[in-house]
């Protein structure tokens, strides 16, 4: 059963563009395996491997340029000004579509290059108004229960 679950998960992760999948045998329920990873650097959330397995440090930014494959946006009008949730690393951020290269409206199957800006609300602290990410980070865009698309960050500003 574990092998079957790994196979399904491996196929999905490879489709997202990750080159390598590693499993940590842990159980949050009874703590098995959790003590074995205590020595991991406290900065682990700031680091991620790119395709060359080089460690990239995340940067504070308010804007990114990303390449996104749209997979589920039927019935949703996505154009400049559209707001959704971006998942990157272990964080999620509200982002706004600013400029979509060579497109006015996006449809399912489109691969787009888009400028995404951190959506800032009046009650946010300064620390909450920035994103922590780096070039080549993998991202997922969602709206509610719908995964709109997935892709990677091309540029961080």
C-alpha cells in the first residue's frame, strides 16, 4: 500500500517539475522519526534545492515574474487585477496578477508568463507585506478549493 501511494505521489510531484523526491519516515501522531531530524539547520525554510541541487537562499520580495501552466480556470475570468493564493515552499501569499505577457484573458492549458504582486491589506504588518522566495521556486496558484495552475518563479524583485 505504501509503494502504491509513493507511486501516485511521485508521478504528481514530477509533473510539478521537481527532479527528486525523498520521503522522511515520520509520524506526527506518535513522534516516530521526529527526533532524528533535530539537527537540521534552523534556516531550512530559507533554503531550497534548484534543478542543479544547489541551495538557494530565499529573498524578501513584493513582486515576482513566474511561468505558470493553467490547469483549472474554466468559468473564472483571469486577467490583470485577479487575486488568488500562491503557495511557495511552506508559505502562502495573496497575490495579484499585474501583467500577463501576450495575453488579456487566461484559459485552461495556457502557459503564461505573469508578473505577480504581493496583495497588501490595511491591517498587515510590514513583515507580512513581503514574500520569502527565490528564483526557480515551484509555486501553486489556488482560489478556494480550486488549483488554478502551477509553475516556477523566473525572477524575484
